[in-house]
C-alpha cells in the first residue's frame, strides 16, 4: 500500500473513532487486505480512546496472528499496555512484557513508562523493578514511581523519591506536584509543604496556574489544617473551575468549619465561575448537617430540587442525613420512603439515623426490611447493628450479629472494638474480656484498647479498667483523647480525684487537654468529685466546645444546686451558635428542678418543642413532674403526667410523682399514684418504689400495709441495692457496705472489733471516757445528726460519765485500730458496740437516748434518699 493511501486510510480511521464510531472504523479496517503496523496502531488506539480496552487487546491479538511481516513497534506495545492498565488485566500485561523482551531488546522510554503504568494499575510491585532496569528515566517515569508509592500508602518513600528526582536534576512537571502533595499531607509534614509550594511558585506560571496543581495544593493545606494558606492559594488563582471551588468548600467541611463552607458555597453560586455539580451540593449538605439548622436545611433542599431534574441517589442519601441531624427524623424517613431507587447506602443511612436518634428498635426493623428486599448487609450495616445492640444492651441481637459476621466472613477495620463494646454494654464483660485477650491480641489498635477500658468502667470494674490502662502504657501505646475520656469516669465512681488530677496532668503533657472529648470528660469528673471550681476552670480553658461540653457543665451546676448559673450557661449557647440537643434540655430542666426555678423550667420546656423542634421524651416529662412536685405543686404535676396519656406510661415519671406526694403529705393522691405504679408493674426487678411506698404508709402509721409491701418484696426476691462507702489508706482503696464480707481483711476487722468490745467493757479509766466521747461525736457526724441533738446528748454524756468510768488504757489501742475502718462498716460496727454497752454491766442512759435518736435519724435519711 502506497504511503499516500496509508495516510488517507489512517485519517479516515482516526476520524471515525473520534466521532465515536469505532465499529464502523473496524469494518473499514477489515476491508484492507494487508494493513500495516501503522494502521494497526491507529485502530487499537481508536478503540482505547472510545473506552473499549478489551476490544483493543483483541485487535492486538489479531495483529500478532495476521502476518509474519506485520510486527508490533513501540507504539503498538505502548497502546496494548494502556489497554491492560485500563482492564487491570495483570496476566495479559505480563504476556505483553514477554513479547516486548522478545521483540524489543532495547525498549524505548515510552514502552518502559507504559510498563510501569500497567504494573501500577494492576497493583503489582514490579513497578520498582522496571524502574530500576531503565537505563534512562524521564520525569514521567519518576512521576509514575512517586504515584505508585502514594497509591500503596508508602508516603515517606514517595517523598524520598521526589527528593531523589530533584537531586537528579529532573525538572518536575505539574503532575509531579499533584502526585507528591497527598504524601506530604499524609505524613503531616508542614515544613516541606511550604517548601514544595515554593517550588511550584519557582516553576513559573505553567505550574502555578495549572488547575490540577492549584486544586491539589488547596487539598494538601486543608488536610494539614492550614486553611489560611489554602485560602490564599484560592484567592490568587486566576481561573477557578468547579474542582477548585469543590476542594475549597470540602476543606472547610473537613476541618469542621461548616459556616465558612456554606459561605463559600453561596459565593460559588453568585460568582457564576463554576458549574455546580453533585460534589458541590454534597459538600454543602454535609456542612448544613454539621450546623444542624433546620430552616437552612429546608432552603438548601429546595435549591437542590430546583437545580436537578432527577435527584441523584447520593444527594438523596445526604438529604436524609441532613434532616436526621437536624432532629427531624420524620422528614428523613419520609424522603427515604419516597425514593424511587435505593442503594445499600440509602438503607445504611436510614438505619444509622434511627440508631443515632435513639430509635434502636426501629433500626432493627429496618434491617429486617432491608433483607426482605434482597439487599446484602455490609460492614456499615453491621456497625449500625452492633451500635444498636450496645444501646439496647441486647445481648441476643449482638450475638446474632456476631454469628453473621463469622458466617459471612465479613471483616472490617475496628470490628474488634465494636464487638468488645457491644458485649461490655450488654453486661457480658467477661466475653468482651475474652475477645480482647485472645482474638484481638495481634492487631490491637487504640479503638480496641479504648473499648476494653470503657467496658470495664461502664460495668463498675474500676480496678480492671486501670490495669488495662497501665498495660496500654506498658505496650508503649500512648493513650489518645478517647482513652482518657473512657478512663476519667472510673475516677468519678470511686471519688478518686487524686487519680483524676494525675490523668489531667497526663493529658496536659501530651497536648490532649484541648480535645473536646477530654475537656468534657474532665468537667464531668471534677464536678462529680465535688471540685466544681476545677470543672469551671477546665470549661473556660477549653477552646473548642460543643453541645456535649455545655451539657456536662450545666449538669455539674444542676447537681450542685446552682440553677441560675446553669440557666445563664444554657442561654450563652445561643450566642456562640451552639444548638442544644435533647440531652442538654434534660440537664437544664434538672437544674431548674433542683433549684426550684419552675417558671424558667416550664418556659424552656415550651421552647424545646416550639423553637428547637425537639420532641420531648420520658426524661423531659420526668423533669417537669419532679420540678412541679418539689415545690409543692403536686396536683399540677399529677395533671401534667395524666395528660401525657400513653407517653407518660413510664415508671420513672410516676415514681418521681410518688416521691413528691410523700414529701408534701399528699397521701390520698399518693395512693392513686401508687396504684398506677403497680398497674404498670413499675417495680418489676426494682425495689426503689416498693421502699418509697412502704415509707409513705409508715408515715401514715399504717403498719399492716407496710408489712404487706415488705412481704411482697421478700416473696419476689427483691433487694434494695445497698449504698457503698470507701476510704483510701496508703494508696489502697477500701470499699465497704453494710454487713460486708468481701473485704480481704474482713475476718481480721471483725475479730478486732470483738476484742475492742471486750476491752471497752472491761476497761476503767478517764482516758476511756474521753475516747468514748470522741467515738460518740464521730458516730453522730457519720449519721448527719442534727447539731442540737448532738449537744443534748453531749450534756447527757457528761453527766453519765461522771457516774461511770469503766474504760481502761487499752481503749487507746482500740481507737488507733478503729481509725483504719471507714464508711458504713465504721458506723454499723460502732452502733453494734453501743447496743451491747446499753445492756452491759456499765449501762449508760445517754446511750439509750442516742440509739433512739439514731433510729429516727436513719429513718428520715432513708426516706429522703428514696
């Protein structure tokens, strides 16, 4: 075929392929009796350009079998390797590599670059071997190598190779910077980020104004959290396409600056420089969901509807998340039901929305419906299921989900921590312990350790929680913010403020104290340990605060009876643009209840529904009932609860009302409330309301009914959980409950008390008088007896002791030993001792008075607590 004919045929084939008609081009090509290599290359490249790489490989195979005179050249191999890269067909790629070695003893740089690209696309480490065998390497080869290391997450090696390229005096191209920027952001190399961008500036306008370089630089600085630099690059960019706008908006979203993201989105809309696409709207919807402003959400939703004739599924999923985050779960479900087409993400989004909104049973039903419609459960669904099981404390659901994971062979990052958390919250902490100790020993990450620490803390196993925390330190794994947030509650449970202060110091030394989780946990720990000033200091020094931080501080004020401070802090949330959630309202309503701020509390309750669109739950109803009951508006509280209907059919609400009836002597109303409690089986498994009911009848003097209620408790095997006291001696925490038998030195303590009792009975000295008086005063203090009663008893004590002095010197030893015993055990042992003295040979009239008043004091204290 003449050269002119070949050129003409090549032109016709190229034009057909460019017009999107490769099949017509192939028909024309097949009419040629002996096509040349030049024409074979044209048709192969034409099919690749039309995104038909499989057909391109078929054409290469046909060329190899066509004629012995038609031999592939470097362009043929380069095109075929491109087709292998697009199909990610490693076997075909390796076969081509063999052909190259056979036909091209000295392959060109183009072929070698194509080989590197093919192996990189097929995720094979031969990329490096091909690179090392190249006699010469241009910027394309270096770019491919750097991109390969970034793709395989070997970021430090990628930066190292980029430096090597610069030492070899290879001038970087725009692609070089686009490839290396992600590596710099991944290793958090702030200094070299500025150096690299300086190189871009020095490279001239070609790189500086390249839109891909600009977009990649903005993304790098956004990943590093340096949004001021990202903004400067954006502002200096002469031409801004959709990609650059999207990167800048996404950077603000990624750094939790939703207000700035929305502002930039509006600028993009007004500028007209960019065609808004799905990514633009997706970033705006995510930013709006972070702000949690329902009105803005509705406006943005309307704008999205106007922009798209057919709403993409990805945006519908984002809209559902948006409404659920704005506490409008009903709207979210409505759009889910209206979706013409749903994917797995749609189901997972709605299931997660249910779970995060506390609608755990609805989430389980939706998973069942998802399976009914033949959608496969994936790792995201499983994560939501395990979270739901954790929230419900439903071991059965959790075990079924665990079994499904094993049967389906599903594994995902963080699976161990989710399983440990689920078993711990379901009360099966020993199974969680076994998973932690055996199944996840090799790949324990921070989340696994954190789940185990939190599991022990939540189950009251404080010693074990601190043991795991120490093991974590021994493994040279530095605790993160979540670890500290998990261990701080362990200090609350035992009132160990010293340990809390040490952990606070640890967080300060490791720059974790400014993390919002750590700050919130510190506030909670200090306020629950009674150190409210420390809690206030932490709150004021925490720069980044969210609704949980404010809620925790409001709870602290509430528990300390500082209602006005709690209200002031709540109203300050609005000034700082922080939207309160349902838990925040529980906290502030509780604070109003404790402080007697009824009018303020009722006003907040109304604003919660009307202004913030938060649907009240039983916790809110309980706060209102308690608030009214505390100030004596018992009838009003009863009418409020009665008006709730089925929603008020909760034992906590009626229980608080019963307590108010007892305190304010509304016994007739109390009987009605008690009947209601029994009707809804409020005391199923709990004795609190049985005891409250018993005490109320006792105050009326109806002892027969008291005996009946107590008898019912015994028949059902119900026991009131006893209070626990503790004392720290020489760094060891000693816990005691009434009639405790669990202390490791229990027999020694009781034995010592028996000996001391005998000593007191047999002793006779003036020192004994003073000692017994000191013991008596300590006992009055431990029972919180009225100061006047103590004074009366003190007078009687002095008179009696002038008549009786039957205590010896050994009593001093008794006192030294007795100081080591604390809490309820101290009081119970002391009282037992005094009871024996009343009937002993040294009968003291003041002791009879004391024991009588003690019984009355204990009864009052018990009624108040219940």
